[in-house]
């Protein structure tokens, strides 16, 4: 199936996890794909593994100058794009008493401010009728203890997506939000949680569906929303969480 044939897509944070899985799915469906990431070696490895019509650009979504340079590269290389998947995000977890100003600023700079300006800088390069998908989290609604800053950043991102879906409707640009639940990705390790402290089996047993999500499962929804098959869908949040939002975790 080549539902994304002749489409050009930009994926921020595309070198691992959900971003990488989405890049692979986009490529399989016929799209040209540009991935971004902060670490050159990780991005280069992802490009080598993905193969196909994939390109890369080193950029930190939390740095506004990087998003400007990304837009310049996209303009020179492609001229126009059809799909923007704002996937890059970070999370550190602590009680409100322990959050530092630096930690607060870094999370907001990447997850909300950076996402906002990534869209702003790439929007002039997006074809009318294009698609923007924002990767958020069920934490935008769940109120998980220790995730106050992360949750606030994602709630702001969801609000941004709803607003943009109205603001960009005149250009037929659809904007949708995907809220994953627990997915087996490196995000907890990146947040500083030691690998031996992450009990995947215990978390999976507490999930209503009995397991963690897989990046590929989130990717398939993103690909659908980016395709013409979803032409009547905009301004919607999708919880992809194995039933977590309906049956919250209990101790």
C-alpha cells in the first residue's frame, strides 16, 4: 500500500521510538521522509537502518534557531512539504517541590515552545491540504503524580493542536493530536530513570489490555491521519493507550 506516495514528510525526533517507527511506516507507504534529532550519531544510524528515500537534519526542537535552520534546509531541499509530525519531546519526573527552574524551562522549551515554533517556521512551506500531527500524551489529562511539568507541557500542546485546526482550516490543513499511553520506548531512560529500575512487566500487568504499547502501533495511526483516508478528520485527540484512559492504573 502506498497511501503516502508523492508526499514529503518531516518528522522531528525521528531517530528512535515512535518517531523512528513512523518514519519506517511513512517510507513503506511511499513518502519521502526527513527526520531530525539532536545526536548526530543516532540520526546517522537511523538513516542507515531505515534506508529508502530518507534524509536527515541535526536539530534540537528546544532551540528556536535550530527550527529556523531546519526550515531553511527544507525550503532549499524540497521547496514544499505535505506532512509535519511534531514528535520530539522530553520528560523528567519529580514532585512539584523538587522541580528546578532549569528543568521546567527545558521541558517547556522542547515540548511546547519548540513545537509551536517548529510549526510556525515550517508552515509557510506546507502545501495547502497538508497535515500536521502532534505527538502528545495521555498525561495531558491523567494527572499522574510527579509529572506536573511534563503533563502541563502536553496539555498546552493539545490546546495548540485544537486551535490550529481551526486557524488553518482555510488552507485545508488538517491538525490532529495523538496521545499515547505507556509505550515501550527509551523515553524513561532518557529521562534519567535507570534501566534496572524500569519494571516493564509490572507496568504491563497493570494495563487494562495486559501489555505495553509498541511504537509501530502508534505509527500506524499517525500514518492514517497523514493520509487522504483521514480527509474528514481534524482537531481530534486520539488516545492510544490500551484502555488506560478508561480504566486508570490502580496500585
